[in-house]
């Protein structure tokens, strides 16, 4: 940035920074000169974007390919009711322009991939991971290490969150030092399946934003080599020391991973295809028709009880959460025609696979779950 001088307007706006000796005019100029790329403008990206823009970070990049949904608004505070249906990057940009028109915001309405990650990250000083899936986390980590850039990591689930700064160039570890291998697909539930306390991303996101400001201004002790853990229910913070893995395939002295890869494959994620076969699937409309006949199938709901309290299909015979299904198979009759359902069809698909392996054959997975039931059969059913 060629002009590092602060205008009178900027001096007035950032005055509470300027009177702090740790920041002052010098630190605020560094913020103005600095640039941050946010991967994701959801739960974590929302407070990140707001506080970095408010702080006067000169250039903020936003990467996201999703659109704003009403279910986002419980936690994704950069968006609003008026922007439901709009691209998240555009929604966030509008809010940031209103908050601070003095910062530059560049949007990338795209999914970050192995093909574009290095080009997206290269122009920025700091990378912040606000994503919620393992392939993107590994991709973000590897690209940041290869570019020698700090990667501010955050993660949230239900009532718990964690944050750290991965920066091998400064002697710290990277994400692979902490998690050398991804968990098996489906083992760790997503926030869509397990839920998240609405204020939790605000806590973790502001910690990430704080670390970005510290890195850009050069003040304080960043979370390099330290993992901060937060439990909202007990209102406790804990800290774990992180060490760099001398044999890390990415950040070690002699790395074996020197280019970006297929991270879906690395994480064991199979593209969504009809793995069950059509003989094991049924649409909501087909199920609704069957429920009106004498050959009514047995309905098994594999969601959690709190989800069942939100909405369910009338006449459901049994509720067994998918993570309890293996231990409760004796409660089900293999001779019955059975239709299994969940929220979106993913967990019920896993349940049908498990039941098949246990000897059940008269099975159907309701594709699209209760969300599609609400769209195609009964619009009075609540969507969540």
C-alpha cells in the first residue's frame, strides 16, 4: 500500500487504538498496510470479518461459495434477514462496507481447491481458517505452509471451541503436526448434525481476529505452539503446548508433501453417488403414498431425540439415534419392510449400510430426509 499516512478521518475512527502505546500510529499504519484472507464467511468468518474491518485492516479477502440461509442467522452475524438467498461473500461485503468503508474488501465466490488455493493466498499476509470440514482444513494448512504464511486456525462444535496459530516459518507446528491423519468419514458430526451454540463462534472468531491483529502489528505473544481450548458450559479456557513434528510430511526440514493433492480422497470422502442402489432408496412422495396403503412400512428415525422434538413424520414407529443403532439391533425385526430416515438422508444412508451388514434386507433409505419430506409432502413440517 503506497500511502501509509492516516487521514484525519482514520485518526478519528481508530482513536481508541491510537491512544494505546502498544498500537499507536505505527501499529495502526501496519494494520492499514496489512492484508488478511478469510477462508469461509460463516460462523467463524462473521466475527472475524466484522472485527478485522472495524480494526482497520487495509485489505480483507473473503472466500466462500455458499448462500445465506435463514438457519445461518443464529450465529453468522455478518449476514441478516435482508440478505437471505444472497451469496455470503456479497452479503458480508455489504455489511463491511457499512461498518468501515475505508477498508478494501475483495470477494471470491468460489470453493477453495488445490487448483486455486496458492493463487488465492499468495497476495495476503495472514490466512485465517474459518472452515468446518477436514479436506479444506488440510488444504488450507498445506498451502499456507508452502507459502510460508501464518494460518490462524479455529474450530467449533456444540459448546466447545479451539484456536491456535500454525506458523512453521516462525518455528511453530502446522495442522498436520496436531492432526497427522483425518478421522474416518462420518466419525465427527458436523455442526448441522450436532448443533452449535450460537455465541460460540463469536468467542473463537474474536480470538482468531485478535491473533491476526497481533501478527500484523507485531505486538503481544501469538498462539504459535499453543492450542487454546474453550468450554462454554463450564466457562473454562485451557491451553495445550504444541510441538512441531520433526517428521511432518509438510513442515519438516525434508517434506514429502511438496504440492497440493486431492484432499477429499486424502480424507476418505467419496463423491456423492448412489452407493446403496435404487432398490434401497425411496423418495418422500413414494413413502407418503405407501403410508396410505395396507402395506404400510415400518418407519425408523435415526436422528437424536432433540431433533425429533422439532419435527417428525407422523406414524414413526421407532427412534434410535444412528450412533446407538449397532447396540440396539435386537429392538428391530428383520422380517419387516423398513424405511429409515434422518434430517437429510446422510445418517439414514449410513444406518441402512449398517443394517444391511447385520442381515436386514427389506430396507429403504428415504432420500433427502425430513427436509425433503417438508418440501415435497408436508410443508407444515418445520425445517431446521
